[in-house]
């Protein structure tokens, strides 16, 4: 199984169901069961502090032969399968009905019911049709997302080598029970929490669990609580003699007894924490809730005003009531939920094309509101693949090595220029590292230690392939924490020469070296030369690099120093540019990692974060802060290191207390709680664990941090387009309400007949309104700061724009109607001219609503191709209604002359002309206020001044 496959399924198939709560004894870490089953669970902390023989006795298992099959079945009845419990999926009908719970939808349902009771069947049908469309589109999108998530979960079944009945064979990981004896080897995924009974050169990659890049060495020895208890506060609890579910065996082999399965494992604790956290409602959902409340209040106020005016005019109460309720129902924009849903669906589709899977409709818009991104380091800002980035040979030649990870992509760049001597020295250095090495790179996937894989990759980039094939290994002294070096004795297959090759820490290797190469000569290794080498190593260490030295010689006591290499998990390509762009638009980026301070700060500087005094805090320092102090410091902080899942959760909550909209990125199991709690959780799709994908709101299929930038731009565009539609819809509704209300209350003839009004609501407003949500991303919108989520969807500026447009349309339409009705009688020509005037006003109004600030000439007439087609179709529909006999009979219209069309064109275009003039004056006002053009003002990442514009007083 490949590394990529393993990482994708990190704990999906190996995360298990805990036994029922009733089977455990509350407050006890070792749970006893009656009936001869013996101990059923032992906590990781207790198991680490006990000899493995005692753990086996508590679990009533034989380490040499394992559990009997009959005993396994008995324990499974108590413990259940080794998998996380998942809530049963809702049936399809329940998912569909769940789409109707939003306040705006409920308000529309109430409006439809009122219309039905009052006998206004056409209004009731239109509103119900809108509701069904919204629910159906949202339902289909949810099903499509569910299917995409199921595709992510598809995986090779997770298996493990387990010993039962004295036989070692392969079993499904979900079948494990406490007491099973599991064997581990290189490349295996640990299937459950285990107390190790044997460990030979065993190291386990726990980066997804603790955030540490380096694999953790494992032992079978007993570890006292004091030796690891201190680490519990700074990172996820990891014990040296325990192997944890979902972690990955990098080197060596081992064996252990299963102590905990499912939700009783360490990962299970994080899973329960994730379930306890509630994801907050998105800003757009809150805006829509507020809009629904305001529309409700507006409807009641409108009814009251119409009542008063009707009584004043002497109109019968029953008639007043019918008029008032009808108008109040008409005031509710039934098209708004459709446009919001369609716009969000379009955003999800665009994001899918950019390698991002968005789970919820409202999630993609939330990205446009994000003010702070808390990013994990390992696997998110970096690839979690160690890489040799620099080297210095014994000749003093410095070089940089490009490329990331364990592929051959990259090259060696000599800092002082290429020479045959420098190339030969580097070749000898990297070849020695490749020979004194136990790792393998197969198909771009590493089997072995990451640091050894990094040296192999560097050798390949320099053109050194299969270096070990040139030598016969005679002896090996493995790396130990005491010696801090590895040595192999090899024989050259061509020359027969026998020599030792060594790699290790700079201090350990220099102790064994007596000479070094300089200009082909072999010189004694003086104290000054050693100090020079150590100074370079120390400087590299300050930048977060792990430094290894290489040496060769005929004796382990008289080695020749060859040089040093610097290894790190470097940032992903283009991450720095993305971070810089995010910061320029007013979005804070913070690193939250379980790694060490030096490494965390080095990567933070490399990606463009400002690292200075008072901005870097450890998990231990977070523990020592009360909520008030943490809330005050968290906004200015840029790096949090040595943090546990609990710390990440506190950091996210503290930022939310400061009214920040928090995006949390992560790929490991230690990120899941913060992913769930944040406003938008972002998981890595390729290298991310299955649990992190489950907890997240968005999954980056390409694991590229720069995709977040695209998603944020998309989120800003979506809200911008929704706002444009609301302006169009509100202005249109104001016109329709005003025309009907004025004509009814003052006893005037209706300028439009019922069928014409229905056509305007369903067809004429529909396509143009929907296509406003498909407006392409505006470059100016990209550079705007995150929107203020406290700001309502209907702002003062939007109301002002709507009033201006509505006033022009009302005056123009009434002018046409009054002019045509010169004889005091309403004819078909009168209503036809009024109808055509209203529709053409709407078309020009739609064009003006494409942007609050940019001219139609700047946007381009056909840049939104969908709107162009919709307006063309609307004009075609209008001509058909006016000239086709069958439609003339339905809508009571008649043909009009070409001069009438020219007259209407000149009149109705005034709404667009006035809008263009308003935008021009707004920009001039903004320039005067800010002292610079509006685009430059936004591109500096500053928030808009918030001061009223020249017509806000209107």
C-alpha cells in the first residue's frame, strides 16, 4: 500500500467503535468484566507505566500465541468492532425536508399559505414553485457532495498482521479486540493503540497525531509517568513504548498487545471532542436570518400603513385588508432564495474546478468573510516530506538543492559557481549519504526514515542512482541515541577497497574525524576547521534545519570529513506569495503547530509571517493564560508551537471571541477538533487523515495552500453577486408595489393587467436576476478586505441605490401610462406601452446592478455572457408578447410602431445613465475622502473608511 493511500485512510478504516458505556466501570482506566473475560481495556498512560508482561496479564492474553478465536468473539460482543461509531444517515425524504428550515423559506411558506387562503392562486403557485426549486437544487447539491465524500472514503481495506491461536496471519483491522497481539513492520499503519512488547530499530511517524515532523523512536521498556507526563501539556500525549492508532511505521519492526480500540483510543478521544463541538452558522446564514426578520417587520408595517391610508380614503375594511396582505406578500422576494442557492452552487462548481471540494452551500461564501487563517505547519504549509535544501563540502563549496520531497524534481545550484572539483566533492558527499542509508524511494513514496529519504532524493537530483549497488555491505552499526551516528562497512565491488562510511550529527562525526579533503590534498582536521564547521551547523540550526555530517575512512577512529547537509520540511511552492496576498487584503495568517520553536519560526519566516518578540507562544504558555489574556494576545500572535488539540481549540475560540471569522487548516487527527469548531475548517485531500476530512467544511484535493486564496476570492465574489441581485430585486419590488398601491389606493386604473404582472414576476425578472449571480470575479472585489459580517445584507448604500432606481422607473412608467391614457380610458395600447416600458426599465436596471461602483463600460457589455443571453431572451419574449396574435390575446397587448420603441429606449435608458453618473460621483467622493484612487485604496489591504458617501443622506 502506498504512502498516499495510507495517508488518505489514516483512521477511516482503523478508527473503531468503543464498547458500550454500560460495559465500563466509571473512573477506572482498567476495565474488568465478569465471566472470565478478564481486563478489557488499559489506558495508554497506565500501559506505558507498566511492564508489558503486566499489561498482558491484565488483558488476559498470551504474548506468544495471542487470543483464542472463541475469546475474540466473546470480547467483540463487549467491545464491538474496531471502528468509530457513526450516526445513521438520514433518509432522503428527511434530507429534502431539512431544506425548508431556513427562516426566509419559512417566511415564503407563510406568504404562500396566506395567498392561498385569500384565493390568490397565481401568487401561491409562484411562491411554492420558487420554494420547491430552492429545496430541490440544495438537495441535489447535498447529494452530490455526499457522493464526492464517499469517493474520498473509498480505500484499500485496512489489514494488519495479528497472532491468534498461535498462528500469525492477516486480519481486517476492524476485527481487532483488546488483547490481540499485532506485529508491525516498515510501511504498516498502526491499527489500534498498542503496548509494545518488542521493538527493533522501531520508529513511528506520529506527525498527524503530535505535529512532530521527526519519527518517534519506540522501545518496549517500561516508562515512568514522570518521564512523559510533562509533554502532555504541550503536545498530544505520546508515550515511547506505545504505538497509536493511525500512525505510520517508518523503520524497524515491532510487536505489541492491543490495549484500546475505537473511541477508547487516543484518536477516539479527539473524535469525541470533535462530536461535542458545534459548527457555528455561517455569516451568510445569519445575514439571511436577519433579512427574513426585517422582511417580516416590513410586511406588518406595510399592512398598517395601507390600512391607515385606506381608511382615510374611505375604502371598505375587507378590501383594504385584501390589498394590504396581497402587497405585503408581493414585497417578499421569492426569487432571493433561488438566486442565493444557484449562486452558491455555481461557487461550489467553480471551486471544484480549482481542486477544492466544498461540503455545504453556505461554506464557500464564508471564505469571503474570513479574517484570520490558523494554519497547521506539517503537511499544510509544508509537504511533510523532509528535503535536503543545502550542503557544504569539505572543500568549502556551498550549494543549494531545489525541489521538495522524495521526487527527482530539482537541481543542485553551486553558490560560487560550478567547477569539476566542487562537483566531485559534492558527489562524494551525497554518495556517502546514499550508501550509509537504509531507506528506499519507490514510485515517489518513501520506505524508511524521512531524513535518509531526503539524502537519497538529493543524491538522485545530483545524478547519483543506486549508489548502494556499487558496494557490498559487510557490517552495520545502526543509529543510536547514545552515539548519534550510523556507520556501515562496505566493499567496493570494482576495486575491492574496504572502508567505513558514516553519517550523523556534526558533533558525533567530527569526534571520529582526523582529516579532511582540500584541493585534492588530505589535511589534518584542525580545531579552527572544526569550529568553522560547527558555526555553519549552528547557524543552519537557528533556521530550523537538521544538520547531518558525512565521513569515510579505513578506520572508525580515523575518518575523513566530507561535508554537511541541511535538511528540513520546506514550505510548499507559492505558499509565500499566497500568504503575502492574504495579508495585503487584511487577512491575518497564524501558524499553529506541534513542532519545535526553532522549526516553527523558521518556516513562519520562510512563508512571510512576521516573527518578532511577543508574537510567538508555546502551548505551555497558552495553558498559563486565562481567557481574558489569551483573547488580548491571540490577535497579534503569529506562531503557536508545541500545541495540542486542546490548545488549538482554545486559540480558535479566543479568536472568535474577538469577532474574528476563523479558517482553520490541517491534515492530521490532532487538527480535527479545531477544524470542527472554526467558522470554516479546511482539510488536505491527498495527505489529510480521513477524520480531518470528515470534520472539515472544505477539502483541498491538491493539498495546495494557494487554493485557499482562490476560494476566498470566490467567496467575496459570491456575496458581491448576491448583493447585486438584492439591489435589483428590491428596486423592482419597490416599483411593482408602488404602482399597484398608488393606483389602488387613489382609485386610478391599474397600469398593468394581472397576466402582465405575473409575466414580469416569473419570466422577465427571473433570468436577468439569476444571471446577476453568475457575474465573473471582479479584480477589485478580490482585493477588498474581508466583509464586515455585522453589516446587514441590505445596507444604507444599497437602499439609496434602490430608491434612486425605483424613483426613476416609477416616474417614467407613470409618465408613459398617463401620456397614453389621454382620453381617460385604458386601452390595450396603453397597457402595452406601459408593460414594454416597465420591462425595458428592468433590463437597463439589471445592467446597472452588475456592480455598485464600476461603470458598465469598465465591466464590458458581454463579460457576463449569461446576463447578455438572458437580456436577449427577455427582449425576444417581450417582442413575442407584443406581436404574436396568440400571446396578444392572453396578455391583452397590441403591436406598436418602431418610433414607439425608439421613444421607450431613450426613456428607459435613463435609469442606467443616472446609475453611471451616481457611480462616477461616488468614485470622485471616495478619491477625495481617501486621497487615492479606489483600486489603490483597496489593494493596500485597508478597510473602507466607512464614512458616508455624497448621497447617503438621501
